[in-house]
C-alpha cells in the first residue's frame, strides 16, 4: 500500500474526518503551497448531509450530493480508514498505518456511514427508496430534523402513504422554539402525517413482522420503519488517546476561540465535535474550517499564535425543509413557515448578505444543481451577461424579502419582554444584516462567476 507523499520541507497537516468541516478545510489548504496535508476519513467520499432525505425519495439526487474526495482534492493524500490513536505526533489508523504530523485537525463530527464507497452509498439510497415505494404504511422513529424532514419528503412525494412519526420528546424539533415546533406539527398534520409525542419505540423481534410497541404500550402496525435518531458523536475513539482529558462530559472536544484543543498547541478541532456553544450546523462547521485554515497559515508562516483569528459562536438560525417547496425558517425571534420563493431555488452564494439563510436541504441543493447547469451552459459572453442580469434580479428580490423580515423582527421585539441585553443583541444582529446590505459592492455582488469549489457558505460540486 502506497504511503502518502511527504515533502520534508513542508509542514505536515493531518485532518481526520472528511465531513462538512474537514472537507472544506482540506479544499482550502490545497490552495496553500506551504502545506503537505493528509485527509483520513472512514469513507471515500464527502456527502452533503442535508441532501440525505431527498436522496431517499429520489435516489438519483445522491449522484450529485455524494462526491468522492479524490474529485475535489486532486492529487492529495487521502487515506480511507478510521483513525484509532494519537500519540507522539502520530496518528494511527485501523488498517495499521502511522501518519506523522506537525499540526493535527480533528473533524470527526459524527460516526460515519457504514458505506465506504460511493457505489455502496448510492445502492443504499436505492434500497431505501424501494422500501418507501413498496410500503403502504411507514413508521418514522424520531422527531428531530432528520425524522421531520424525512416525514415531509415522503408526505409530499408519496401523499397516499400512511406516515406515522413517533417522538419521545414533548414536542418536535426541540432545538427551535415552541412556536416553530407547533407550526411544523400543524404542517405535518395537514399533510396527514400522524405524530405521536412523548413516546418511544423499542425495536424488538416482533418488529420484523411489522408490529411495533411504544413505551406507553400502544401497538403500531407499519410495513417498514426508518430510525431517525441522531448519529453518535465521533469521539469514542479519542477516549483511548492522549486527548482523553480534553473531552467534556458529552464527549465533545474542548477548544479555545482559535479552535485549539485544550492542552495542545498543535492540535485543532472543528465542526460538531467541538464544545462551541452554538447549534451544531453545517454552515457553522464550515466557518470553523475557514478560521482554522487561516490560523494554520499564520502558524506555518512563523506566527507565535498571538495573532490567530478568533471565532465568535454563530447566532441561532435554523431552517428545516418541508418537502420540495416549503420550509420553516427561524432567525432570532422570527419564525416563518411556508413556500420557498421560486427565486431561492436558484440563489447562489454570490448574494452574500443572505449567506446565513441559505442552508436547507432543498434550497441548498437546488442552488447547487442549478448553478452547475449554469456553469456548463455559460458558453458565450452573451449567456454570461444574461445570467448576470438574472442574478441581479434575484438578488434584488431577496434583498426586499430580507427588509420585510427585519421589519417583522423589530415588531416582534416590541411585543416581547426582552432583557436589555437581548434587545441589544437582536438590534446588533439586525444592524449587521443592514450593514452588509449597504456595504456589498454591487458590481462584485452581481458579476462574480459561479464558483464550483467549497466556499464559506456551501460546498460546490466539482466539474464532472
Ligand atoms: C440529515 C441531516 C440534515 C442536516 N441539515 C442541515 C442543514 O440544512 N443545514 C446545516 O447547516 N446543517 C445541517 N445538518 C448538520 C450538519 O450536517 C452538521 O452540522 C455537519 O455535518 C457537521 O460537520 P462535521 O464535519 O463536524 O461532521 P460530519 O459532517 O459528521 O463529518 C464527520 C466525518 O468524520 C468521519 N469520521 C468519524 N469518525 C472517524 C474516525 N475515527 N476516523 C476517520 N474518520 C472519521 C465521518 O466518516 C465523517 O466523514 C444536517 C445534518 C443531518 C444529519
């Protein structure tokens, strides 16, 4: 087995985990000549996690959202294996390799998929889709974002199926506020999804015959089920390493504002594995990656670490997509649910004031697939100019929508009994949004060519 190529003059960076954070970090490091980096991931590909539920109802979707690491990290050292140890500036893998590093970045957010290769993953989606198509009644276990989004995808694409969602919590989507949970519950009920709250389902041998018992003794009959509880955090392997004392009680790595792991100068952690006090979201994991890319650059250029970039935890924003055209959006105290404007389906991240809002599965992936078509089609200057013009119109419409949301936000502020600190935070947030709007150079905003690389607000597909 060939060992990764190592240039002895360059600093060696090892990134463990090729998910949202790790893949963007590697893509960014690739641009810097001073690094010799190696990616260790348990699977051969990167997957846009928020496209998973759509891929279950439309398996061909996964052909675009599952991307081999080699496609966007051409020529890089990529090791497909689980990391299982860290000792003396070396990482060990389950297949028996030892990879030495000057700097280590841990990005093992959640335990990876059991499918190691892209074809395996695509077959898994085909099998899930067959399961959905051949069942009249479907049980979904778990009412977090995965369970809710899957129920919505099935309800929209297969409206005649009987979908039952059982959630052990007292309300759906506990990470958003009660108002948002209620809106999603009403939406699902309208789509004839039966939601059972405050109960869990134990999978037993009788489940094989389509009989499921809930914790309250109810019997549910269903032709198939999907377990949509969250994947375990990818840190159990760290408990046997020199980083064991840097894990907090929930198994997350404690990091400082520069993302350095507590107690180590040359080890960083990014993404969901960290103890940063914010919602665990992909767009925030991407921000972590960019901060660490910058900090590694500074260190490698001789910085003593004093001028490293500090990270401020992200503001509470959530988007839960509900089938192909609708979504729930919660930004600070404003919650809205409904149809995603047609324009959003074509948005690109060149419209930078809206970056924080573009991340639901349908919005995000539609944006990418559409943009990819544009890249291929933009064969002449005329095409390019027409595309720019179209983008300008889209940007203007979105700016207007944002204005309306800010007005709504201010109204909401007046109604709610916030503390002075809360009020200041919301007003500061609104000012940032407005400030962005004013400061965005219009020419750059509208004429930037589509990018096909991982960017700060989203991963773009590599050229096929
Ligand atoms: C269904 C779903 C929908 C979502 N929707 C959204 C959304 O709309 N917007 C949003 O912002 N966020 C969304 N998220 C959250 C987002 O996906 C996560 O916040 C993000 O994936 C975290 O990125 P990460 O790189 O930290 O971890 P992950 O993406 O979990 O990546 C971890 C990587 O580490 C690898 N790994 C684990 N252990 C090891 C090991 N020992 N050795 C080697 N490799 C290892 C795994 O294989 C994986 O590739 C969604 C998540 C899910 C599951």
